[in-house]
């Protein structure tokens, strides 16, 4: 009974109005902080690969602990095409949603040298840039490059200089699943450079996390409603527009920790001024306490 209800609710949520935010929370599955080698990371030909585990000795790419980096000491050479892969057993964990998150820093020639993230569902035979991935799913991202961010090859990717950026990539498979994915997700992080030696430091990954969006176990009782709010991103003041009488607003961070929980008494304005910049999850609860909805909020 639960399975059939789950399928119906999931199909309805993700095919009516393309609403892709409703879930009950983020559930962590695994993480790698590179204090030791990560069991999910595969570095092809490590003796001749620019990618390595280590403590960064560089000036711009700095981190207090061990990282995965394009050489821990020297700047990257010209003509580089170096990669490492993540092999994640997706279907041993959760079959409908998968989130990859990581903190990273870069020092490269803007719109020339940089990093590309690719995905494969045939165990590494063919690769697709993640923002061009169209395999019967919904695709969400936070702080990912856009179609305007091209490198010297014309490929889309990260470039330029930034520090400790948090990027999140989420796939949600839809019913009916016409193109069922592999049992293991393959990701490839690839750093490339042109023929001009820029004497810059490359790309550094400081951690990786795997998680999924939880739609809940008691779906027989789950009733959701839609609401809109703005601006998003916001500097703190949020205006709500909701057809349902609202009792409570709960704001959580990426770890699931509650940042704010306030009774609204159907008020339409929230004030989150003073919060640190970043991605949060805004949950509204109806006045009858029987309906709840969650959406993403970016604080600038």
C-alpha cells in the first residue's frame, strides 16, 4: 500500500507544475574529508596524474587539512587534461534521489583553464557534462557553473579564482522511469588547461558528501501545499504568498540543524537579516499542523 501511494505522490509532485523542492529533509549517507584516502575516489594512473591527496603548500589554494588537489606544491602545467572519478553505489542507498556536495577552491585563467564535472551511467564508457544530463530526471544545483561559463575548448565548467565554494548537485528520478540508471553513479572531475602556462595553482577539493532528499516514510498522512516567497536570493526579509493558513516557519541549514523556528500566526513576512550567507531550507507548517512544505532559500 505504501509503495503505491509513494509512487502516486512522487509522480504527482514532480509532474504538476515541475515543483521539485518538496521533501522532509536531507539525509546524509557518507562523506570524505580526505584525512585518509576516500573509498569512492578513483585516480587513474596516480603516478602520472596531476590529482593527488595531500596538504596544500600553495599560496592561493590554502586549507588546514588534507585535500584532493591538482598537485599540492606546483602550479599546473599547460596542456593539462587530468581527472579523478567518484564511483557511488547509488541503488544500494536510495533509488529516487541522490545529492553530491563538495567544498572546493580554484585558481585558473578565467574562461580559459578550469574544471568540468561529468556523469556516466555506463561505468565510464561515455561521459556527459552534468548540466547537459537529461536522463529521465529532474536536475537541481547550487553554485554550479552555467551555460555561459565556457572554457577554452568550448566546454562548460568552473574557472577563475574562488575560495571554499560549496557546490551541490542533485538528481531526482521520475516515475515512470523509462531510462533506468545504472546501479552505480560515476562522476568525473576533470581539470584542463590551454597551451599558455599561466603559473596558477589549479583546483582543490576539500570534502565530498553524499546524501538524499527524504520524502518521508509516513506518506499516507503526507499532505503538501505550495507557497511562493521572495526575493530569493534574499538579504534577509522574505515576503510569503501562501493559499494556506500558516502557523510556523522553520529554517534549517545544510546539516539539518534548525537555525530559526517562529510562530507566524498567518503573518506574511519573515526576517532572517544577520544570517550567514549560504543555502538554507525553509519549511512552513499549516495552522492545522497536518500539512508541511519545504523549499530552498539562498541568503546573500
